[in-house]
C-alpha cells in the first residue's frame, strides 16, 4: 500500500490516544495518530515521524501520523494498514491457490473476523490479522498491551477450526529485519497461552515481515515463529 503527500516531522508529545503534537520545521501541528495503542517505546520526544497530509475537507487535523523511526528501524504504526497489506498479499496469490472469494469483516459466532475466504476444492476459512509494532533486540512481539479481544479472537478461530473451517491468525510485522515473532507473555500471558492452544488445534499462525518506506508498506517474507513461553 502507498501513502500520498508524506512529510517528515519531529514528535513532541501525545496528549491523548488520538492526537500528537509534531514539529514541522518551526511550526507545531496537531495530527491524528492512526494507532490507539500505547506505542510508548515508539513515540518518544524528538523521534522522527512521518505524516500523511489528509485529503478530506472539514477534518479537525490536517495530518495523520503513519510511521516513526526507532533508531535504525522505520516502523509503520498505522493500525488500519495491516488489513490492506494482507489483502494485497493474498490477491498476489501468496496465501492459498485457487482463491475464489476474499470477503472482509465477516461475522462468525461472537466475533467479526477480518477476512473470510473460499478457494477451489471447497476450501473455506477465516483469518484474523494483527499489526505488530513492538520490537526488542530483533524479536517482534504482540501484543504491546493486554488484549482480551485478541484472546477472544483466538478462541473463536479454534471454534471455526472445530466446525470444519480453515482458520489462521496473521501477525503482520510493520517493520523489516526481525529475526522471529513471539507472543508477548510478559505483557499478556493469557494471549500467549491462547496462541499456543490455537497452534496446537491446527489454527495456522503466520508472521509476515514487511518492507517499509515513509510512503509505503508491503508484505514480504515469512518470519520464524517462537511460540514457547519465554518464562519471564
């Protein structure tokens, strides 16, 4: 996926989950943060950030904050991007052969999954996509905060599998260069436990690294999984 009209600024502060103050040259602008997560390790004072100029009239903010530099890493932190990037990856033929349907936002049981798909041979399944922005020493981690909703999604994916559907969770890592993906047991051990149960129940666990530029995000190669409990 690509962004339009990207400008580089310097992060100042985040008064709440939805907005940030950013320096553009000598001007301070208020921008919309397209990620309501904590992102404390990313949005630090002075960090270089990338903003997309909005094209909608009547908005309260002129810019959206979409990416940030963390040392030598460029991390896309747009929470809306992973679904679009996953769709592009699937439509490029890199998910299942003979795809005949890919439908977003489909309800099953008590959950609404990001995608429902059908393919040749009567195959059908559900996919939940999770964007990953947390990195420690080359290891991509999810979640960065407790997520009861994420646990619920995994439990529902297991129910889908038991009912005869294929089921998958895809962790789309919004940065390049990570050596592995792991559940963040230190932050939410219940999510890690649920992910390990899902994997044992044959729910496919995918982790995709990405190529990131200030104005683009593209799914790349699969990243190895490290699902065992870290013991911390």
